[in-house]
C-alpha cells in the first residue's frame, strides 16, 4: 500500500508540521536534558567500571594461583637417559616439574629441596637447542643466579685422554660448520676433504658468519671446577684398563683423571685417524691456537647458544656455564684395528664414563650448594 513505510506502529502517520509533545524541545540550545541518553551513558560507565574490576580480580586470582618461580642454584643439563641416570640415583630429587617445550621423551625437570635440578634435552643439535630454550623461557624457574653444568659422554682423542677421563672445556667448537668434499675429489695438497666455509684451503680460518662456530667459557668458573674436581676419585674397570693398553699413547694408557681440554660438537658420528687430525687442526684454527681438542660430541654448541639467547633476554648469567665431557670411547682405532672395529668395540668405556659424570662434577655442584652465600654473588675466589 502506498505510504505504508511511513506509518507508525499503530497505523498512525505522523505529520511533519504537527506540534511537538508537551515538554519536549525542538532544537539543542546547550541546555537539553534527555533522560534516556543520560541513563544510557550512566549504564555504559557502570559497565566499563564493572568490567575493569572483574578483569583486575581475574588477574589477581591467576597471579595468586600461579606458583612462584623456583630459584635454582645448579641446573645439571644431560643429553640422554644414561647420562641422567647417575644424577637421578645420586640426588634426592623430590620435585618433578613438567615443562612445555621439552622433549616428549624427557618432559620433566627434577629438583631437590636444596636447589639442584636435572634436565635431559634429547640427543643432537636440534633437541639440545629446543629443550634448553624451553627451559630458559619457562616461568617456572628463576635462573637469574643459576649455575649450568652440562655433563655428557663423548669420544676422546687417545693423544690427550683415556676411557673414563673427565675433561672440563674452555672452548666449544662446532665441527659441523665446514664444507666437506669427497676426499677423492679434494685437491691433492689437502689433507682430507674438510675446509672452512668460504676458506681457500683447510689451513685458512673462515669468516665466522654463523656466530656459533666457537665459544669460550668463563675462565674463573673453569678454574674453580678444575681445582675442586682435581682429586676426584674416578671409576674404572678391568675391561677398559685392558682395552686402553692396546693404544701406544701414554695418555690413552693412563687411568681416568680430570683434564682440561676442549670439545667439538657435530651431529655426524665420525671416526678415524685422519678425521681426528682434522678435529685437532680445526680446534686450533678456530681458537687462534689456544684450544686443544680432546672430546667429540653432538650438542654443546647448540646448548650454549640457547643459553646465550637466554642471557641476552635477561633470564640468566652466561658466565655461570661449565661443560664436562667424559671419554666413553676413543675417536680412532688402535694399531691393527679398523675404524669400524674401533667404533663398535666393547671397550668398557661406557659404564665408567657415565658414572664419572657425577664423580667429576659433584665437587663443583656440592660446593655451590654448601657455600651458596658466596657462589650466589658470582664465582668465589679460592
């Protein structure tokens, strides 16, 4: 019907010229008062205030329910189960904290009441970096004064150490960040097929563009670790003692002891005389002649880089990181043995290397806990 859109709710069509209802105003003269508008504004103000109060209560409630961050004096970082086992057996670990982002195989950090915790990252560069980063960023821990003690097994150079020996590192060197040519295709003057990325030859130091090729650990903490653990009684066994006698080097034949020498990280499990020689040369090259290669493992540069990023974020003190590796096997064969036979040998090194992780690191860990007022402020002087 024409005009129906202009009808009122009761069929009444208002007239534009009709007089306004009594008491109403026809224009805004600055003194208008509309009860409906005022009530609406008041309702909005009350709603906003009520929302703010509720939000504040919810935040306060969540904060009250969230547990306080656990202060940690020492965080022992292990890489796989057999390395963690002696720590779990040694320590009275009463708390288990599940941390989002840790390895599905090792999802918890276990802690004592005295401030020592143990975590396991999972093997290899990727697992080590991801798990350590998850720990660093977890709000469950206060890591601001924590000492991080990385303890793992490794292959060891018979020219420097032996089965069961425990080596504290000054330098962490990444062995994987190199170019590798098939040795048969390498120039005749080269020894093997490894060369630094972008370097002209194996003896040239490459430009360190990754930022993770080599790290130097805090010297004061290293020296305290060495002094405290120097006389540690390390475990040995008859099988290892007999096996090491087949090596001509005096260092290989010696009983296990605490050493200072440096560690090389890389996910490839390598083995052999020429590769061992490259490991030594690479360590000297990247440390400007200051480092001495002795142990080979997979994770330490990745673990340290995650800790370094945590330090950059203000979560921890990078000067409080120590790295210990124990010799589980030799990195090359003895005379008359093939590399494959050497790698697969039942040398007796594995059980003593895992046991000696605790035996060599415990003097440092226990001293930190027992003398915490001194260690809390930094590495104490002897």
